[in-house]
């Protein structure tokens, strides 16, 4: 089954405006000749519009790291789906583990955000993944079922075609502890089965499922070789053009 291959960089709360623009320039300069894979960057929200303008008519797509689900209102500090669109973003990360565990987002909020993204023509990158404690207690499949089913409640088959899932085990994020290719592949299989049960095999078979958590140039090859891994969502190693490009160019 040939699926989209997606290499995404989540810049989190890093980069000045100047650094963000230099980073995108560096990535663009190294992308000529890269044909069979898609590249997405998620800059901090204040730089999203400038990055999106620079990336228009290039092979890099741009996404926002988060948004709120209401259309507008007295929600100080939040960004609406229409604002994400207006900034030139095609994608939006929903339910990143830092949103869930630092800011307390729950599955219900994640679900409202997924539906709001879809209804505004945005393509959500839904992030799921278990904590170390949950993995050690053998609860990974249960956690994935709760997160996937919770996030996709009320989403229809047409909407699901616009969703990307990122499996990011919390214990592997920013820790240098990458999941083994086999662990990641196994979790992706569980996610694809869950999506198949809700939306049918055909939809599940084309769903891109990305792995995230300490992806680096020196561990990408093993991950990329796995059948169920359709790309990666990279944090730290996406902040330098050269290391992100080394990951994107994996054979
Ligand atoms: P690191 O690659 O820095 O572990 O971060 C992963 C991540 O959270 C990407 O969204």
C-alpha cells in the first residue's frame, strides 16, 4: 500500500522571527530534488503568516501548532480556525502531548478542535500517545483507543480523509528515547485498526500515520523502513535546516 509520506517539523516555542525565516530558507534551499515526500512546518503562531507567505508556491506546507474551536469571542490569547486559515495555514496540530499534559486539554476538547478544523477546511494532524506509566502498565492500546475514538467522535468519512494522525508516545518526546521501529509500527497498527473499525478499511488503509518522539538523522532510517510508518513529526531536530533535511532525505 503506498501512502503519502510526510515529514513535519514542529518548532514548538522556539525561534525568533529572524530565525524562523532563516530556517525556512535553509529548508527550501535543500529541498530541490525531493519529490516523493511532503514537507510541513509548524512555526510559532506569530510567525505563521510570514512563513506561509514565504512557502506559497513552494513544496513546503505550513500548519499552526494549536487553535481554539470557537469561531470568535472573548477568549483572550486564543486563535480561531478562521485565523489559522487567514494566516495561510493548511494544517493544524490538535491534541499535541504538550497541549494535553502541560495545558490540560482533554479528549472532549480535542474532539471539538478536530471538528472545528474540518468544518473550516483545515487538515488536522491529530496527536495521540501514551505516558511512560501507561506503557509500563500495558495500557497503551487502551489509551490509544480512548484518544482516537474520543477525538474522532462525530467525524464523518469525508472528514476523516482530511485527517493525519501522529503517534507520539509521551516518554519519547524531547527525552532522546526514541521508540524502537517495532514499538512504533505496532502502535500504528493499533491506530489503523481503530480507524478501520470506525470508518472502514479503505479509509484506514490510506490514512497517513506519522511517528514523533526524538526522531533524529541517526534513527530515521529504521523508522522509515517500517510498513506502518508514513512519516515523522520532528521536534528538536527540525530546528536546524541541515538535520531536518537529513531526516527528509532518508532513503
Ligand atoms: P522531539 O523530536 O523534540 O522529541 O519532539 C517530538 C514532538 O513533540 C513533535 O511534535
